[in-house]
C-alpha cells in the first residue's frame, strides 16, 4: 500500500494522517512499521524516518525532505545543524529532529500546535474532498494565511500519538482577518520556503550588514547605527498587530534583538530572521522607488535644465530664475557653474567702485545707515565690507568714543550756561546720560565743571525743656 498522493503544499505528517484514516490503519501499527516503535513520537514539521518511509512506500526521500517538511527552512537558517538534521530526518531518530525543532519554540515545553486557515479548509474540501494540513501555514510564528489573509487557527497536538490529531476542521472557528503587514510577511516567508525547497543556501548574517550598509545604517567606520535601525524596525513591528509579542523587539532600546541577529551569536528563532529580512526587503523597495521615478523624470529634468540655461543667457538674476523654474538658488548656481557661466554669478551691486566708496566713507566716520543710503545697499552689506578692512573697526570705535565725549561735554557746558544757578543735583537729573557717561570715562573733567557742592546744612538740635 502506498501513502496517499501529496496534495498541493501538503505536509508529510498530513499524508500520514490520511493514510491511517483512509486505510483504517491503527496509528500504533503504522508507527511500529515505519519507526520500529509503536509509540514513536514524530514531529509534524520535521518528520523523520524518511529512508524507512521511502523504502516502504516507494517515495523519493529527497522529495519528502525538501517538499513536505520544513527542513529546508531550518537547514537554511541553522547551517551549523544542517548535516545533523538531515541525518536525523533520514533515519528514525525522532529525538534529534524534535530537539532541533525546539529551536523554534518560545518555551522548551510549549505544546506543539498545527495551524490552519478556515478558508483554505473550505476550499480544499470543495476541490479535493478532504481538508489537510498545509506546509506554509506551519512556518514558525507566521500567523496569517498567505492566500486568504486570515488569522491562522492553532490546533493543539496530543502529547502521545500525534497523528491522532486527525484532519483540520473549521467547525468552531470564526474567520478573522489578519493585518496587511502580517499577511505580506506570510507571503514573503512562503517565498523564502519555496526558494530554499528548490536548493538550500547557507544563511550568512554578514549579508544583513551589506544590505544595511546600502540603506545607510552603517557609519563610515563600519559601525551599525543601532539607534536609528532599531527605531525604524520597531516602528514597523508595532504595525504588525501581532497576536504575540514573543518574537518582536520589546522596545526601541531592545538592542540585544538586533545584535543577536546581526552577529549571530546564538541561533535565533526562524521567525526573527524572516521578519528582519522582510523589513529589509521593504526598505529596498522604498529606497529604490525614487530611482525608478527619476529614470522616468529624466526628460523633465533636462527640460528644466535647458530652461534654466536659456534664462541665464538672458541675463536674469539668480533669484528670478529660481522662482520661474521652481528650483532652488543653489540649483541655478550649479547649472551656471557646470555650463561655464560663472561670470553671471559675480556680484552685481558690490562691485569694486561701490566697495571703494563704502570704505572711504567708513574711514571718514560716517554712520553705517548713512553710507548704505548713499550707495544704495543694505546696512548689513556695509557692515560686512567694513569688517573686511584691517583696523577700520577699531578706528570707527575710537571715532565714536571721541564723538560721544565731545557731545556730552558740550551738553553739560550748555546746560550750565542756560541755568546759571543750577546745582549738581539739577545737572544729574536733566543731563542724566551725559552725566553718568562722563562720570565713568572723564571723572576729572566732570568734577572740574560741576558747581561746587553746597556744604551740608546743619540743623540746630532742639533742646528739651
Ligand atoms: Zn487560507
């Protein structure tokens, strides 16, 4: 008797269930036959005993391994266990297969589950007359059907005689749609599984570093920008709306998550690799998008360039050209430089004669706003030109000081001439600024011009009677 033919994407484990059910073969008898032990515990995703199965049921053990178990995925992500795993799966070493599959368990003793999609079940029954367990649904921690965007439903396996789980059934389950990201992640994971099923490649964590470098997550010194990377990655994982957070970074500062993945210190859960790779693939798409559009936009870009050049030749100013073509001033300048029109960028207002005039007036001590008015430029430009001449700033400061000194002295002298009977207090009150400026800078002169202080008035003591 042969095993029932494999239906599309059917697990080997599922075929065994159908074999026992259809042929009314007692499970213990089947196990005794294949594994030599009527209580053998077999793993649904890494089913061992392939050599024995192939010889009894005339199957290709390689096909069984590559197409009806999840071994290709495990062998890809855990290359160090590849030889051990294939040896265990071909033999009847259930123990090693189960132990290696535990790499993908959150807790060592977590109960094994098989996952199913309620819509797939209905379609399978309609099309093949039977519901069966799909391989893609069993990818560790994937929670969405990659065909129907439905949340996968977990079915617990019995501890002994796991084949007794029987066919999947959707009688008591409600259809629940999964999030878009969860769905796309499931599709991505299916793609990885299918590729690895064709031929197994060895996973290298170094490939992540290369991709990250292309995406700008690596410094010039070759260090990963962990803060930015984790922040972006965490933002993405929080959009997954995942039923369990066991395999997601716990926070934006969960650096261990990334470090373990990148430096592969310990084997990580398969889902973490899939999740990170899916995110990386998305990044590539978003980064490449502008490149694709830029190819399409080459024509329009050259049109803008041509327009810019013709306007430059007409002698328009940089700012008016930038307004007309809707590009920055820097863009216009770069076009001018690249087409050898640098002379157009030379200053038009601050030419040599204007500069000479400004400096001349500045040496003469004119106020900056007065100079600006005379040569029709801004006071900022005047200040800039003054600061370029050695010693001019100090000279102008000295002039200002002298001017102030003369002005204030004059103010005090005139006040005294107008108010002949004034006393010190009056001058201090009416010429406050001048008084204090001279008090600090020219105290001797101030003392010499101020009226003599009136002697303090002594009030006679009132005698008590
Ligand atoms: Zn489905």
